[in-house]
C-alpha cells in the first residue's frame, strides 16, 4: 500500500521534469534525449523566468530605464570617443579617421555662425556704406567656405582611398563637411586630436 503511493509520487515529478526538459533542443549524442543542465544554468533560467515582467506597465518601465541607460552611455561616449557606445552614424574606423582629419585642420566653415551674426548686426545698421560692407563680407565668407570645403573634400577623398581601399566609404565626405560647420569646441564626438596633428 505504501509502496504503490510512493511510486505514484515518484512518477508525478518525473512527468513534470520531462515536460519541462522537452522544451530544450535535443542533443543527438545523449541517450536520454538531452544533456543534464548544470545547476548554474538551471538557476539562471529560473532567475530569467522570475525577472520577466508580468505587467505591461512594469515592462514599459524597464524599457524606459534601459533606454535611459543606453542614452547615458551614448552621451559619455560622445564626450570620450568610446567606439562601443557611439551612435551608428559615428561608428567605425572610417568615421573616426574623418573626424580626426577634420579636427586636425583649421576650417573657415567652423566660424560661419559667429561671422553670420556679425554680418547680420552690420546689415541692420541704417548706414548705406556699412550695409554695403556687410553684403561684401557675406559674399566673401560664402565664397571662402565653398572653396575651402571643395579643397577639403578632395583631400579627404584621396586619403580615404589610400587608407581604406576595401572599406565602404559612403557618406564619409558629407559627414566630414557637416562636421566643419560646427565650432570645434561644440563638436560631438569631441575632437581627439590637436590642430596640426595629422591622424
């Protein structure tokens, strides 16, 4: 009587275990259909199952926290230049070289915004000669920026062809030209080379 009850009790958990274990992929070399999981693996699976949020609000909260952590890492990477957490548009050796190439040079385009403000103030003054000067300055600045940007684009293309012959370089020159329009101290990721220091 006791034996029959104990045998029933023993069979019940075995059925549960086989049901749980059948979910795992079968190892063809194992005679029982799958390898016995290590204790650490089983504990990890249990923890993962218990940490899975059952509530939609809880899931959203965790998602927001994860996004916030990722953004914090990304901001830190933009300041330090850490490749692991940079946004996709800034990642890779080609983009890093482009940044260093631009940051090592003096570009007229980086002073576009301050010069534009000065010219705008001059153009507001109701004196004909000053307004003429502001117009000439405006045209001069635009021409200088265009000439400087064309020269930079040609030099950058040449360097990229030499250094990265087999790497895709799509958008790299445009990325560099956009960087020249930002003032050096406001550029992100932060410059990692000094002016005059060749990358």
